[in-house]
C-alpha cells in the first residue's frame, strides 16, 4: 500500500479542509442541514447526521481509494470531530463522530489485507454505510453525555427515531459508497492489483 506522502498528501489535505469547512460553508450559504430541517418544520436531535454521516463517509472513501492508505479514515474522522467539538460549532456533543473514522480504519485495514480477493462492489458500499451509521450513533452517544438536557430527554424518550436516523445514515452511506465504486473503478482495480503484487 502507498503511504501518505508525495502526490498522495494533497488528497488528504483537500479532504481535511473539506471536512473542517463543511459546516461553516453550508451555514454561510444558508444550507446547513439543521437550519434547512427546521425551515421544513422538521426537528429531531441528531437529524443533521443523516446528511453529514454519509457525506464524510464518501469523502473518506474517495480519499482512501486515491491514497490506498487506511489511515485517512481515523485522520479525517478525528480532525472532523475536533473541529466540531472545539471550533465549528464548538460542542463536545459532536466528539463521538470521531469514532466512525477510527472504526472504519480498522475495517478498511482488514479489507486491504485481502484486497486481491475482496468483492469491492459489495464491501465498499458496506464500508461507507457502516461509517455513516457509526458517525450518527457516535454523535448520539456523546450527545447523551455532553448534550443539552432537553435534547437528551427527547432522544431517551424516542429511541426508535434515533435508531431511524442511524439506519437512514447507513442506507445513504451505502448508496454513496456504491456511487464511489462506480465512479472510481480504476482506483479500486489498482488497489486490488497492488495487493496481489505484494
């Protein structure tokens, strides 16, 4: 597998920049999911993760295919979580989203070990879906610890809705993962080929 250096490093830097500025950028143009959902008359704690989970999963998967380095998952995931916890919007309740990147990194590492025989058509969507689901679930876990009491009360009273957000993130993440596979079959083939040669 290639390492994060040389021509691969710009992909990680670009992904990190997107992961960090995504929220303030969407807020600046009035498309921050939390605001959009409220304007539509929809409100539920953690609902924006139905959007952000799949998007960060897609971003990480694309960066992984470009660099062939599993470390992009924890790096992007943790930097994203830190930016949400201490900068945008500076709420510790979002710190749990970093768990997704760490766990996805372990899953990706297992896949890379068998990259020559793995059915990437199946596993790439599953990886993205799991990332998105864990992203949403991690957000709920830390919201219960650090989040406002009002939000915690709603989540505890309606666990089926929270579960619905997690399942929805899983499904959307898998769809975006499938699109990544279709759009980046050359990179996927190169990943498998590199594993066979090694």
